[in-house]
C-alpha cells in the first residue's frame, strides 16, 4: 500500500539517513585517530534500509541485528552520545563500554543487540517472538540479517520454527552482495534471489530496492501490519550496497571502481532528496537546517564520548553469571 509522506515525515526520514551517514563518517575519522579501536563495520550506503524498515515499527516492538548495527541503533532512536561513547569504550556507552561497535544494546528502546556471530541473532529473535506469543502481546520482532547469514544453520532452523509456530517476526535480509570479500554469486546457489529460501518454510517473502527508502517503508509497513495481525513471519530481501569495505581494515580491492560508482549513483540519501524536492515536499531551507542540526549532533556526541570516564576496573566483575 503506497505511503503518503507529509512534510514532517519526509524531513524526519531525511534527517535520520543524514544522521546515520554523518555518524558513520565520523566513526571512520575517529578510528583513524585511534579513539575507536577494535572492529568497525560501517553502514554507509545502506541507510535507506534501516530508516525505512525501523520507521514502520511501534515503540514497544523489538529490534535485533547483526554486527553492522550503528545504523539500526540510530534509527531506533538510541542516544547517539551513548553510542559514540560505546565505540570509544567509555563507561557512559550503551553497553557500559564493554560491547564496542558490534554489541550495541538498549532494552528501554527494545533494541536487543547487535551480534558478532554471523546469524547468531536469528535464534534469539525466535526466542523474543516466542515470548511475545506466550504473553499474547501485539508486538513484532524485527530481525536484521546479512546475506552471509543465509548459509548458516541458524537461518534455516530459525525460519523453520518461526513458520511452524507462526511467530511474529519480520526478517529483513540486507543483501549488500558481499559476505566479507566474497560475492554472493560465489557463495549462494540462488545468487541474487536470496528471498526464495523462505519458500521452503512456507514463509511469504519479497525482494525490494533497499536504496529506495520509500519503497522500503511501504513494503515493511505492510509486512509489519500483517505479522502483527497474527499471520506469522515474513521475509523481505532488501537489495543494497555498502560503499566502504567490509570493515575499516578492508581496502575492498575485490570490487572494481565501476561497480562502486554505479551503486553510488543510487545513493539512498540523494535519491530521497531528489524525490522530496521534485514533489515539493520540502525545500532548500529545510535541508540547510537539517544539515546544521546533524553537524551539531555529531559534534556533541564526540565531545560527550571524549569527556566520559573509562570503565572502572571493578566493573569487570559485574553482570557475570556463574
């Protein structure tokens, strides 16, 4: 069902995508300065998926995701100050400085974590959905996964149970064509049509353009409504692309410049901006205001993180279960 965006809705989506992009660019800069250490997987290029999909949820729904999780966390309205502090390993971080880039978490937002194990979030998503069903709640669990997870046993086990028990899960498969440095054509038999894997489990599925945030919002909003009504799980494959390497340590030499440039022509932020301007939904003054707001928010996040304290040594013994 087509989505009608008023000015405020459109501005919110545009600002969200810009905030994710600017946050990721700042993360890359801070990583090069050494203030962010460990693994860092950027979401640049995939902003349309997080912004469109998570905007379709209610505040009490659950979101669980993979290790490229900054964009999802920001879309779920986690405090970007606390996210940046987490990336810098500070005590004020969303996971107390223990999780870092791949393990953002905020139960108050229903954001149940990013997970470093490929596909590891899938069985947890099933558990969350079982809890919803057991408590007879009108919630859904949105589970993000990458194309690499489709080859994992977790994927098949989780889809099987979700289908058998008609669990309220919306699976968002972000197919950015590469599992680390391996192209999808070399790692999966169905190549560019990963959504077909859901057929074996009698789960309805669709494939959409993940670079078109309006298309994502329309499709996912309809899917969420269906799942919330008790119709069971659904899988949506969003075709997208990461503009940078797999992680900050990956120069991306396995991709050619022509391919990268072709996908950059489909930049989700630029596409949506052109759409909004052509439809006279908002104008240049609105863009300038958002640009300034985003710039200030990123600056504030960096200052907050840099001024935050390191975790106390004694905190190593907290949250340990024997």
